[in-house]
C-alpha cells in the first residue's frame, strides 16, 4: 500500500513539474498591438500678433476637421503617414502644410496672416447697379450680386489694381 501511495506522490510531483515547465516555456505567444494611428496637435496663431486664433477650422485631406479652442489648439487622431492640413478662419488668409503622422504623434504650429475686406458696388454711368460683373483684385476675384455688390475677403494688405469687367460694358480699372 505504501508503494502505491509513493507512486501517486511521484506522479503528482511529475505532473506539477510538467505543468510548470510547459507554462514557463519560451514558446509562449507574444501579442504585439500594431499602432495604426497617431495624434495631430495643431496650434494656430495670428502671424502678426502671435496670439492664439480661436475658432479656426483645421481640415485634414479635405475631410476630417476640428475647430481650435481658446488657446488656438485642436487635436485630431489620424492614420499614420502623410496628410495635408488646411487652416481657415474668418478674417485670415488660408494656410496649410503637409505633415507626416507618427505613432508618437506630431505637433505643428500654423500661423495665419490677417486679411482685409474689400467691399464695393459696381454701377453704370447713370448709377444703376450692374449684376454679374467680374471684379478682380490681384489674385482675388468675385462676381457682383443682383445689387452690383461684391466682397473680397480676406485680402492680404497691400497695393492692388482693381479691375471690373463684363461683356457689353467698358472695362473699368482703379489703382
């Protein structure tokens, strides 16, 4: 009886050792999580004053977007790789750049240049408003509305030649 008990103890001891060896082997599967996204942190400031621009719209690749907070900051999670950033805000010239998102994220600073608003009315020689006139100021262009009014905004401060033209009317130019 004693030998059966000793055999049972040996079998139990062998099972414990085998369990330990099997559980501690180098053949354990290691699961690594592949990182596919990173965080873009964008800080938007006024190029003239250095102050934060609240309410700027940060658009990525023409789709995903976020609005900056009171500190001029926006945060967007994006897939790894290259992305085009476009930043717009009322009263500022649009700005942008291309960035590469990494697993550890990226921080970018975008400076917006303040612009001015140019408004006017195009009228005939007798003072009647003319609709559909193409008004050009440097690289900026718009058509007048039904009341002959136009607004070009934002326009970089500077000196420009203003051109108003419509088929059937004499071209008007102002420096």
